[in-house]
C-alpha cells in the first residue's frame, strides 16, 4: 500500500529533465523563427537596395545619354553652321571673282570693232530712262573717243523710233568718267541716268547671281 502511494506521488511531479528539454525546444524554435525572420527582412532589404541601386544606375545612364545627345547635337549644329558659313564664303568669293572677270571682259571689249554698237545701245537706254528733252553724254576717256557725231545722231533717231519723243544729245564738258560705261545728265544738271558697267551689274545683280548660282552650285543631274 505504501508503494502504490509512492508511485502515485511520483506520477504527479514532472521530471525536471523533461521540463528543461521542453524549455530548450521552445527556445530553439523561437530562435529559428527569429533567425528566419531576420533573414527574410535582410533578403527583402537587400532586394530593395538592389532595385534602388539599379534605378539610380538607370537614371544615371539615361542622364548621361541625354547629356551626350545634347553635346552631340550641339557639335553637329556647330559643324553644320560652319559648313554653311564656309560654303557661303566660297560662293561669295566665286561670285565676286566672276563679276570681276565680267568687268574685265567688258573693259577688254572697248578695242573691239563691235563695241561702238554696245556703247550706242547703252546711250539709247540711258536717254529713254532719263526722259528729258536735252541731255549731256559722258563716258570714260577710251569710250569718249568712240562717241562720234554720227553715233549721237543715230541714238537720237533710235530714241524717237522707240518713244516717239525728240531728244537733243551732246557730249559733256565734264571730266571723263573713271569707270566704264555712260552717264547721261539733263542740261539743268538736276537728274542723271547712270549706265556704267558697275551700275548695270548692280541693277541686274539678282538675275546675275541667280544665273551664276544655278550654273555652279545647283546639281541638275537626273537621279
């Protein structure tokens, strides 16, 4: 009877080792949960940081590319402007050279036997443009030597044929012109018509330059 009571008493009191084992198990389980949670948080943080770094790198790459594109565009624009500037300079030089050669060509024609006809046409044109009853004719020294009384009479007749108006012309007493061509001045000196070579070229400058441009700088080849 005493033995049975002792065994019952033993069943009522838990074993100390079992308690300790239970505590250790709970502690280990909690520790594993904490470690797993910490690892999970660390992984999420690492993933977040990686995304943030990648985003920053993408932004940096994009900004660098945009800046490179701006620099490239600026350089290309500067190059294009320089090409256009040089092209305009070349065209200007070519045109000036051609115009100078044209003036020299006209000058060399003064000794040509047909030049008197050209000179008479310039005087006629100036007389019609001046539109007065009487005027004086002046020209360069070389050209004055070619203007005869017969040429003057022919011009007056030509003006009458073209306009139906009479005009009286005579050579001027003023010093000869320095540049090639003619200038007609009304007898009262109030108006004049400049038909010198330089002035004629300026008067028709747009057409002359367009003709030179089309001849030299326009590609007319068929594709």
